[in-house]
């Protein structure tokens, strides 16, 4: 009898240890591909540098792509999946359609990595690394990317429509959306600083430059009106303007200086400095570019850790746009 009890206890302990081992093995790690694909990071970096050198706007697009992936189902490359008989793509969700870019660059990086070590590196990890390399390519911070994410076999257009921030969100809504992903108010402001890069379509800021005289610099509004006609049609709506009028292709803290001068392009930019709880953070970053860059790197690491698929969960897609 005692022998049977001891055997059961031993089996229980072994099971617990195995479970703990699985949990440990499932954690993200900066050296995840050190032995399985040692050239992965350098291969991705080469593709990203080439893409950004051809089009500097791509840096902003790749950072944004990572953000829009992580906010829906976690950082699992679900945003890359195309429509199929079983998948309704997140690409067609309102916050993404005709807006999120860089899919082709991720596909190119995946193709090059597959040549080096097929079936090893996930699309989700490539998206995370691409964001870091894109930031560094335009003078932004670098950071150590935790690796070991696996790719989802599903996407959720409905979650993309409801969980991603919208260009019309007020401050309370923005804070709530980030808090839902366990990102603080400060981290929300920090990550919004990515708008020091990139461009926005006319339809996203038309209302602000024509109908918000009390909360926008008059000269700035006039300048933006020249590139964004008041008449709404397909051609006008797609016209682009830089989010940062001063240094649109450099990762710096001018974005925050612009907000203090009422020169935020989007409503969701200017609400960060509009008499609310985030004003002090904007002021701090406007005066301390080093602090902003350091905080941005830390926030990107934290965002990249949102609900990853690890261990035996998910898969490693052969191509990023489709399930194996």
C-alpha cells in the first residue's frame, strides 16, 4: 500500500515538474534562435534596411504593423493572414484597410529567412524584429527583442474593429484601450510618439483642420488645408500628410513639441496635450528626447510581449499570408 502511495506521489511530482518545465520553455528569450537559426536576425535586418532606404516612410509602417498585430489576439502575426475559406482577414478591418502597410516587406524577410533555416522562424517574430530594425534605421532607439513567438492559425476582423484605436478616439477611450492590453497611460503616450514618423490620409484629419479652430494652430491648419481639400471624395481622401511636419523622416521628439504648439495632425494626437492627465508626460518628452527614446524602447518590448503563442501553441507558417 505504502509503495503504491509513494509511486503516486512520485508520478504527481514528475508531472508537476514537467508542467513547470513546459512553462519555462514557453517563455520568450532574446537568444531563442541562437542555435536553430543563428543568421535569422542579421537576415531580417538586411531586408529591413534595404526597404527603409528605398522608402523612409516604411519605417513608420513596420512599427505600426507590429502595434496593430499585437493589439488583436496578441503578437501572433494574425494581421498578416489573407482572406480564405476559413479566415476573414484583419487587413480589411476599418483601422487597417488602405492604411496598414509593409506586408510585402515582412513577406520578403520571411522568404529570405526560409532560405537560411526553413520552418524555424515565425512570422510573428519577424514582425517584432522588423519594428525594432525600422526604428533604428531612422535614428530611433534599438532594443533587445524577445523571441519565440509562434504564429496563429486564426484571425479576427471583429476584434480588429473593436480593439484597435481609432483616429476619432478621445483621451479616456485611448487610455482604456491601452489599459486593456496592460499598457499604462504613460506607455500609451510613449507609443503614440511613433507618430514622429509616417503619414496620415486626408480623411483622418480633415475634420480637425477645418472645424477645430480653438484647438489647432491657425497657420498649421492653413498649411494642411492646402494638401487636404474640404471636399470629400476618393481622390482627396487618400491624399497624404506627414504626421510630423518638421522632421517627418527622423525619429525624434518633435512630435511632442508639435502637440504643445497645437500642431498635432490627428485628433488622437492633440488629445494627449489638451488639458488632460497626459499633458505632463508630453511636456517631459518635449524637453527630454533621451528619456522618450529610452521609454519608447521599453514600451515596445512590453507591447511585444502581449499574449504571445509559445511552446506547442500556434504554428510556424511557411508563408505569412496563409495557414500551412
